[in-house]
C-alpha cells in the first residue's frame, strides 16, 4: 500500500460518534466522577434514613449493583481476578441488600 492509498482510506473512514481520543477519555472519566458523586449522596441519604430509624437497604442494593456492574466490565476487558472477586463480592452484597429490602415490608 502506498501513501496515497492509506490517505484515501483515512479520508473515507467514518468519524467515531464519541469523538476523538481526548473526548473518549473525558467521557470515560465522567462516569468515574458520577460514581463518586452517587456514592457520596448515597452515604448521606443512608445516614439520614438511619437517623430516622429507617433501613437503607434499597440505597445499598443500588450502589452495590452498580459497583458489581463496573467490576464485571473491568473483568471482561482485563481478565484480572481481583476485578472478578470484587464484582462477585459486590453482587453478593447487592443480593443480600435486596432481600433485606423486600423482607422489611413484612413487618
């Protein structure tokens, strides 16, 4: 392949809908900050619920499941056992919190 053919291929390539590499990195980091913000708010809401003698199991289940999803994605992409372990741990905690949440309605 000569340089003219390479140039034509590059010009004919459709642009990525997520933008260039910088925009993709910003997009990915935004989820990191969103997760941190969600965690901070969840802690605050759980503390308020605890103060009013209510169980925060629904909040815990949401946070643990979103964390398990993140670790599952990381494991699929990296095959690191630590990500698998953390994902399974968080999924288990999510299931326990969900069961406790529904059990709290029985009185």
